[in-house]
C-alpha cells in the first residue's frame, strides 16, 4: 500500500482526486487544476508537500561535509534560518538531486525530493565516510506550502503576535521555533511560505488555513505554477546525465573559492573549458497545441536538435510554454515537432511569470 | 462517481453517441473521460463533409495534462462540428453531454450502432 501524509484525510474531505506519486497517495487536484493555479496567482492556495524528505545534519564536521557534498557553498549561510538552493552532483558533474539547505541551531536541515529519497540518503551516507556527522531523517515532520500574493497577510492574521517578524522575513530565510519552520520560499513564483511542522499538528494547521480562506491546491497546479516560474523539476529538466551548467543551474554552482573541492567540480571545470554546448531555455508556442516533454525542437540555424524537458499549457498566459534543452548558439525562432506536425515556437528568457505578471521577453 | 446517462451509447475509447431524430448521431466524450483528462484547453475538430470510418482518429482533445485522440464511433459523413469548443474548450469539462459535444455524423451503416456499449456495459468497463 502507498504511503500517506498526515493530511490524507483532509484531502479526501476537501474532495481531492488522489493519485500515486512515487509511492505516495497525493492530491493531483481538488476539481480543477486551472482554477487552483489561478487562486495561487491572485490570492492564496496551499499544497501538502509532506512527501518531501527532511534530513537533519549535526556533528562537528557538518560544514566541511556539506562543502564537499553540495555544488553551492554553505559558507554563504551566515544567519540562523538562512536557506540555500543547490545541486548535489556525482563525480561526473551530473545532478543527483536539487535541494534546499537551511542553517539551523544544531547544524543544517536539508529538504530533498521524494522520488529520489533512497538514492539521496545512500549517497549522503557514502560521502559522510571520514566525516564526524549525524544524518537523521525526519518522518515525524510534515510540510505545507502556502503561496500567493495574500499568503503573508493570511499567515500574519493567524499569528498576530508574529506579524512583524513575518513582515521582516526576507526571501530564502526561515523563522524557526522548535519544530516549526516558516520559510519564505516556494515553487510557484509567488510570495509565500513553506512551513515545516510536527506531523501530528499538520491536520489542525490545515483546517485553520482552510478556515482562513486558503484553498487547497494539488500537484497538477504546482507543476504549471513552477513551470511558469521557470523552475526546474528533478527527473524532467535535469537528472544524473545532465550537468547543472546545462540545466539553468549555473548560478547555484559556487566555483569560488577555487580550493573548495566539491564533488563534480573537476567535471564541471572540464566542461567549461571545452565550452558548454547546451542550455535549458524557455519556449513559447506560437500556435494552437500543447508542448510535451520528449518532443523535438528544430532550429533553422543549427544541425543539433533540442528537446522539450517539461511542457504544458500555461493557465496564466493562455498559451503553451515549455522548458527545453537546446544548443547555446541558436536564434530565437524554432519549430516543435508535435504529433507529426511542425509548429512554430520562440525561445524566451525565463521566467515566464513572476508575482502574477508575464515577465518573459 | 461519473455520470453515465442511460439513453446514450458508448465506445470503449470513451466517446458517447446519441441518435438524433434527423437521422444523425452526435458524439462527445464521457464524463469519465473528461475527469481523467482534467482541464481541457484545446480541441481539434474534423472538417465538415469529411468521410470517416469507425475507429479512425478524427479529432484531438488536449488538456493541461495530456493530448488524446477522439475516434469516430461509427462510419459516415461529418455533417456538423461544435465550433464553440474552439473558444470555450472548458465546456467539455463543464457539460460533457450537452454543450461539450464534438461533432455530428450521418452514419453510412446503421448496423454499427449495435457494436457500441449501453450505459451499463460502459459503466462496467470504466470500473475495470
């Protein structure tokens, strides 16, 4: 039987359509993914993301260990609750997973993807050899993302005594209180919080959010929101065969200082020296249809084809948008091979949508 | 639970078929099918006047999630298509059996209607 989050019964009560997601029963929608998408762009919605894996790290070597394990540099984390987005690479420079790491009172907290849980934990264990660190998975925690232009105000009203602290909380920082983390992060391109909390308090918290007018949103809306926001999905837009430099993740790789020997560094330096050949870019379809992962992208000025890695219909823009891995040196005009036809498309600068508004060029 | 009207016939590929008094049949997709697809965003319709054979892929319904072919449930000539789906494809989700219809066929072989399922058989096939 599939695993269930502490919010399983809440989802059923809210009329969720449940599907299998990497061995978990998760809500795909509560009626209409497009309506849920629009709620997050215009007011506030909430997502159960308790299926994601939380791992706490402690011990005297925690920092040096993470400086080996992660492509971004945890030395950037100077204050408690500060968060960092990073790839975890293999020796060939391929992306094992993307994750967020927080600086905590006892060390660090890592939030990794659900679908990659087992291989991540195994990899983190194997790299920890020779380091004095403790890795502790936290299945006793749940996670709820509250996202949208009204998210912060809604949470402030629920916790008036913390209102000032929420107002002053900067993006990519968390307010921590025992096992409650309010992190100003998200996967939608809107303002909001990702809240980590004790699993046995999750159901009450969800009901309080409902009472405050926050609408439940499923994984389907989460996917169209993150794609409009130009954010990668692990397993679709990058995996172990792809370098972060070809996955729009170059900004997450800290090459400085030059003597920090993180796993994958050598491979990435070789790749840079040889010249990076492919990049992840945004596409907008100029015609009717919906781009889907796996479709070929053809450029008049390049013999190398590109490929769609994630595609969908954008509920905000009312056209099809996609992320595609394409040659670095092409013009913006291209054609996408869809169901036996070639349809014109345009390469655009990411993201497509930010804070409710189209921003692509 | 999906709504499966008792007065319609159904194809295993989830089209419904209604016999009209003027001798044509109207075709759409079932409530079960629209639920599976999720929010419909584009519909590609056949040409009026086209001759089609039962089982031909003659239309496409595209949701946010996936694209699906729509098959001709019976052979004949396309006599009308639901142009309003071009601007309002969400009618397929909101009203699959009335405003969300796709096209009308003038059947060339009346016997083919007998190959389609009644509501009860279709319900069983959806439950499998």
